[in-house]
């Protein structure tokens, strides 16, 4: 399999000269990205990656920081393109993730098989954790839809941008947590209960774009094409992501 990926890297990146590429990226794609990037680097490219939550990514872009590539939720990426921070036409969708539910390892797993079951689980939990990113924004909307927002508010925990809810769940600081599935499945000490029920699930598409002030735009585009290559679907799936952008973000 690794040989196949290496061949793909050569085919996609071989036409671009080796370059030093800087990337600002959402932690939601960290595990899969970490497996794929070394393969891309075999062509002589060097990738320096800074990880930041969605809120921090937007702040850094508004502060006019420059990274060759920015990887974030597609709606945030579109905003950066619309405001001229990223190159028009450079958006590349490569993965999507649903919202997952977690508890501390060894704790009783709640029933989340339906919207009503999830509602009962949230109301029963002593503390509930959501992020400041797309999954957290959606969960706050969902609590409103389920008519439990006021009941949840006193026990809601929202850590700073970029924090992993699963790590707080693992430490016992949060009883019931919600975040992108890809940010849950590899955290020790937290048990992934499952995704939100189909009727209330929300997928976020993660996309990359090239900064308008990038000095390595050709190599940056090659990196995005490599990450989005169809043969990398098994890597994405292994790390809680799904290939493509077939669902609304």
C-alpha cells in the first residue's frame, strides 16, 4: 500500500520543483495528514505544519499571517477566498467528518441510537463538552432544536480553540463530549461511543487553499492534489474521516 502511495506522490508532485511549504491546518485532519505528508516529502519537499482550531485560523488570517497552504472547514475556507486571503480556484476538498460522541474509557456508554435517546443522554450527563469549531457550533444549534439548550447551559464546557474534547473527557473533566469523529478515535482514555444518529448528523468538509502571497504556490497546489488523491481514501477512513465532499458542510 505504501508503495502505491509513493507512486501517487511521484505522479502528483513530480512536476513541481522541491520546495519548503508552510501549512496552517485544523487538528481534525491531523492523524491522516501525518501519515500522508511524509510520502509527499519523499520528493524532496519539506512541510512545516502549524495546528490551530478554526477560530484561531481565522484570527491568524485576519492578522495577515502568511502560510502557503491553509486547511480548514470549507465554509471558513470560502470566507478566506472571498476576502482575498486565499487564491480563487485553489479550494481543494479532500475529507469530511461527522460529529461523534465520547465518554471516559470504561464508563457506561449511553444510548445514542436516536435523537430522543441522545437528548436523554445529554440531560443525564453532569457535564457536556463541545468545541469552538464547526462541531461545537452545530451542537449548540442542535441543543436548541432539541429544546434543551437552557438545561444544558449550566453544565456546558467549551475549552479554547484547538483543544481536544476527548483529552478532557479522558481526564474526567467532561462526562459526555462531542467533536469531529477524527478528533476522538485515537485519544487514549476516551471511548468513542459512535456518531450522531443519521437524522441529526452534520458533516463538515475539510478543504485546503493556497495563500495569495505564497511564494510556493505550485508546490502548495501539488500538496493539496496529493492529499485529495482517491487512492488515499483508506488512510482517511482509518483515521475517522471520509473521502470527498458529498455532504453539506
